[in-house]
C-alpha cells in the first residue's frame, strides 16, 4: 500500500494501488464462496473471488484497490467477506454503492471504503488509482482522470484511524472517541 501526503490530506487514509475492477451487485457469496466460509483464513484467501475473477487471489498484492459498481457486498452479509479482502491486502474499495451490512462490516474491521458515483466505469483492471477516503477524491492516475466521491463521516474516520471498532473501543472506552 502506498500512502501519499498532500496539503490538507490525512496521509494514513490516502491509498494508491492497482485497480481490480468488478461489476454491479457483487454478493458476499462471490467474495467468499460458501464452501470456504468455515475454513482457516489462510485457506479462504486462496479462494477470494475465485468464481467471479479467478486471477484475483493469485494476483492481488498488498495495496491494491477494488473498484466496483452498484451494491457491492450484497446478499448474505457474511462478515468474513470484507475480512478476506483485507487479509489479502486490499487497501481500499471504491464502489458506486455498498450493501449496508458490507459497509458496516468493512468499517468495523478498519477496511476503508469510498462511494463514488460512476465507479464501475472509472477504471480498467491494472490502472493505478488513488483514493482519498477523507476528501472523497479518487484519481485514476493511468487515465489522468479525477472524480469526487462521498467524503467519509468524522465518526467513521475515527474508527478507521483506530483500526476498526474493537481497537476504537479499547482505546477510548464507551465514548468511542466522540467528544462531548
């Protein structure tokens, strides 16, 4: 994962990596096929997205970015889906939209995600993409294109900076890092 620093950005939440482009309505069942759900994570990692994009598991590198269409992570809401993407090294997911349960699960484990209208057509496999989770800005370095996504809320940024919900609770107690 590469982080970049620019004036006014949070260098820990700006990611530059190779794009893996997926379509609309990617269900958690495609991220982690059902018959691998109860396997050890080292085994699950070998099968991430194997039916949808067979080259993903053997080719993904730490710092890569998934770019997807509408309703990413729909269906069963299995919590292992964002965990396996984080475990294989995905730095950030940029999508047109996320299923609510996937969105919640991603932030709870500290996996940055960013909503960007038109994300499904914003990049091609292998493009270098930079995603600034704080500002919401996404740049396709390869195609020299920039788009404005939805900036992440302050509370969710606090959770991401802590590394997820459990580390946030451990470090702040029941206040969850909220002032007042």
